[in-house]
C-alpha cells in the first residue's frame, strides 16, 4: 500500500491512499486545481481516483470535492448527515456519484474502507481505516479527544495520520477569540500536541508503526514544537523512536510523508 499526505492543516486536507489497483482520496479540502496539481506531482492521474471519502463537512475537508468529482467523474462517499450538511458547499454532483455510507465499511475493489465515529463539532464526523490484505492505513484527525472507539479502530494499523493540532499554551495566549479557543479545547474540538503523544502511547502494541502528525494549526503550533512535544512524551515512557514507532510530520502546503509498505 501507499500513503501520501497531499495537504494537511487548518487551511485544507487531502490524503491519497493506494493499493496499486485502487486509488482513494480521503477528503478534498483544497481547490480542485490544487488537488489536481498535487496528484500530478506524485504521478497520479486524477481520473484514476476510484473514490473520495469525506470525514465531515467543514470546508477545509470538502472545498474541492465537488469540483474534482464533476471534472473527473469520481464518486463521493459520505454518511447521510454529512451529505446533508455539505451539499451546498459541493454544488451539483452527478446522482450516480453520490454514495451514501449506510454501514461501517464499503469495499472499493481491493480496499475495504472502514469508518468509525470521531468526536468533533460536525454533523456526523468519521475517521477511516483502509484495509488491503493484512495492511492497514488509518486517518484520525479533527479529534476533540481520543476515544476508545478511535483507539480500537486504528490500533492495528501500520500507518496512522493522527492529529497534533495545537500547543495548549500558544492557543490560550494567542490571538483567537475566547469562544473559538474554548471550542478547540473542548471534547469536540482538536487534539493538542501533548494529547497526541498520550494517544500514541495507547496505540503501541509491539508492532512498529509509522505515525504522521497532521492537521497542525498555522497559528497555534509549529512543526518542530509538535514533533518535540510528541516525542518527549514517548521518550519519557521508554519508547524507542524509529524502533517502536517512526514519527513524521504532514506538510500543510505540499505532498509529504510518503510511505510504501
């Protein structure tokens, strides 16, 4: 399987997953041209995308979904509540490309896409685990807290994109209005760097994992700070970096964190 973070951050998110036979996007939160350009840069023809899987309706996850669906005739998968919440943002989508997720998984050729609930302030937000044979890739961002359901659904994955959104002190003393700060810090907001580190401790099960820190805030975080905070939590608990787990960072503006296994 192959994993590429095309874009990851508060300004837009899109993840590429491939088995070699099947190509999937999780979210399309940048303009259509930007997503086309990112796919081209990793030698993927957008017309070869088999489906766009949406986590929730916020604009940084759906901005380009309707455009690239219309342009390249790509199905969009989302649960009913998310479809209702994002229809206006997407614009007209061909009826046969409107795929409503009614169960917790759907098989797209040789990739089984499992969805699970995540705690976030959206209509019915979900994360995904892509399974092909015995290989697993999970996407879990926009988490107000790390729940047992999230842990259960991503713990056995080889590759995990996990949110490390903000530094709590930077957020508290930063420029955001009080109500927004309170929302981000709530149990349906976003996962802090330290909370991300603690979550990773719960995910380690003896098998090496590649964990990509994603959805970093431009205002309330720095890549180096996210990495140092998360890895400090791990080291304090005896975790051997690059042995038990490899930690990398997803870039906000360009494809990054390429992993093939």
